[in-house]
C-alpha cells in the first residue's frame, strides 16, 4: 500500500514538473512574440471599452469553436469586421480556462457589401490547411496600377470557399483569402471596409505572420513535402505554439454568427 502511494506521489511530481515547464514555455513565447510585434508593427491603442466588446465577442465565438481550437493552447488571428473598427489582432488562446490574450493589433480592410459585386466578410473559424494551399503574390498590376495581393512575394493564406452575403442580403460563395494590399494605394485605405470579401493587411503584418509561421502549424508539420518547403520562407523563424485559425468576429454584432 505504501509503495502504491509512493508511485502516485512520484508520478504527480513528474506531472507537475512538466506542466509547469509547459506553462513557462507558452508564457515565454507570448512575451517574445509581443516584443517582436511591437517592434515590427507598433502599439495600437485599443481602449478599455473596446477591449470589453472584443472579449464579449470572443467568448461568443468560443461557443462555436471546433475541438482542435479548444483543445490546444495556440496563437490565432482575430479579425473584427465591425465597419467602425476594421482591426486584425494577433491573439493567444490558453486552453486551460479558455482564456484569450491579445498580443497586438493593426488596421485591415474587410468586405464592403455596399458596392456592387462586393460581399461582407463571413464570420467564423477558418483553418489554414494544406487542402486549400496558399501561395505568394506575383506583384502584377491591374489596369489601375494596383497590386491587389500586395508586393511580389507577399504571402496569401487561402481559407477555401465560404458562404457569405451580398448587399441584397442574398447568400453567395466567395474564396476567403488573407493577403496584403497594394503598398502604394491600398495601405492608406486600411481601416475601412474596402475589399470584395477577403481580408487585406498591411505589408508589415503580412510579413510578421509569414516570418513567424503564426498560422502555419499544419504546413510546418509537413515541411518535408517539396511544394510546402517551396512556399515557406527560407529565413522564417517558426514558433512552437503556432496555430492555424483565422477567427472573424464582429464587435458591434457579437451575437450574429453570419
């Protein structure tokens, strides 16, 4: 009997040791990424009232989160499609207690449903998987001189075909992408609804997500495959708690899941 309790005690000590190491690991990485984010992107003041709205929206979103999101502590990208905000936030989900930490924020543009042929960016959890293989911008200009997907080499994350709505509230299907915008014309328009339904980021945000592999968990797990190795940056610095989720919410309509 005494031997049995001794074994239990030893196993408990081992478990607590590794659990403590795990907690320290993700706390260290959060602090590291926060520091890197502030140097690369800057500090965007959010304000207490807005943070409360975001928290309420995230708690509603977590109710519909897939198990693969809830089961692991991981980084993720949150987009607030609220027309008055238009922000992207780098966040960390802590599965112990279902908590979310906001690392930093930057301006983006989501869909403008008030323009013909444009659509509202859909709400939900969207996975960056190798089934919808990402790619890089060619830097090609359209007839108006715009490089719609950003400068050459900018990363494009493809989240597949998704249901959304047009200006008449009719259901439509769009290809949901997360990508940079034209550095000369598009960047100064960030912070307002402006896209056809995709999510436009600044070049610096695009580079940050790409360099640290924030959403590349599945890609890094298969980086021995030639086309995946070709897509990922050679100079990247992949993090340990990378995720794969883009989460789109709405701080002004956080009970509307469409």
